[in-house]
């Protein structure tokens, strides 16, 4: 596993340079989810693939930006799913973006995730690594990733990051979000799940939601590249990660680009989501 983390660190340093100097315009391609890819999405994907292809313990990789699984080494132990540049449409307005990695064994499924990494490209570059036990944060300083601290969520926080648009929220979801605001929660939503989830983790707690909506009944966020890695991180930080009814890591993935509704937060907020959603099942 150490060589995988090292590869991610090296790719991160190249992607940081790319974000600082690269072209933020759109390409002419669409990815499997139908998003128009930015030139930055494609270039970050190429960087990551280059590093993973050199690792003998990696069996296969799959990227949000590619249609199919890429085999690497038949005898490798690990499978890696990654989103090279999440929130890439925020680069042109100079907001934070990120990369997300889920490391699996046997097959690409929530039950089989064994580690996760995400990287926040903000005013500083931070890398958060969860090995299924602890959640550790590192900061890039003078070309080196220095350990900063372990991350733990409080039982309850005061931040709320509600995804999608109210126009498409189902009535019970809208009532639930309003009730968080009535309880004093503060709105913190940038449109990039990496900085939004990082903020909730570092400020002690709250709730990030990307629900089922009238336009996207299966949610927007992708299971293997976005949802499962953060589900593992939130669980290990002492919080929760559900689809409204059940644990996100118990969802079966039928297709590599499947999406799911998702809620990540501290345990009191997750409990409240479960109560509201159960009464509307
Ligand atoms: P990507 O840039 O990889 O396509 O993903 C963006 C995602 C996620 O980061 C964010 O939370 C969500 O899209 C925002 O969607 P809405 O604007 O619908 O809230
Ligand atoms: Mn993404
Ligand atoms: Mn992306």
C-alpha cells in the first residue's frame, strides 16, 4: 500500500502544477456520466494513470474520466477507482478542487474498500489518508507531505452542505434541510465535494447531502470514485455515511459508473436523516 500512497503523492505534485498553469477550457469530449470533460480533467487523468501503471501490486484501475477498467497486473492485490479532478469546473473561478481515490480488494464494491485517499487543492495542498482504522491528514510543504494530525468528528456539528437544487428536492428532503437551518446550522456549500466534506471533517461535524432528486432519482455522485472513499473516511472518523436508508458501503455496485444518493456527517445528523427518510419510505 505504501507505494500506492507514494504514487498518489507524486501525481498530486504534478496535478498541482497543472492546476496552476493549465488551460481551464472545455474539451470536445464527454465522460461516461455525460459531463463535458475539461482539458484539466483529461490531463490529470493521464498523470495518475502514468503513476499507477508502474505499480506491480495494482491489478486494475478505473477512472471517472474513462469508460472501462484498465488492467495493470493480473497478480496485483489492489484495485483503484479514482476521480482525478473533482469539482474541476471550479478551477476557472479559483475555488478549491480535489482528487479522490478508493482502494479495493477482489472487486470494485463498497464492502471491499480497504483504504481511501483524498487531496484538497486549496490555498494549501492537503492529503487525507484512511487505512480503514484511522484518518490522517498530511500537508504538502516544500515538496514533502508532512503529517499534521488525526481527524475525528464530534457527535454533532453546525455546518450544512446541501447538494443539488431546491427545485428538484423531494418535499421531505426540503423539510429536513429547513429544519437543520431552523436549528442554527450554517450553510457551507462550494459545489466541490472534496472541500465541502473536508471542511465538515475539520470543523468537527455537520451534514453533507446529495439526495435523490426529481431530475436524478439515483443521485449525482458516483459510488466507486466519490461516494465509497468518503464513506470509509467518515465512518473511520467516527461519523456516518448512508444513502438515506442504509449504509453506503453496503450498496452493491452493478456498473462501474453507478451513482447513489448520499449523506455524510456526524452521527447525530445521520440519525436525524435516517428518522426523516424512514418515515417517508
Ligand atoms: P465532478 O466535477 O467530478 O463532475 O463532480 C462535481 C460534483 C461534486 O464535487 C459536487 O459536490 C457536486 O458535483 C455539485 O453538484 P451540484 O452543483 O448539483 O450541487
Ligand atoms: Mn467528481
Ligand atoms: Mn471529476
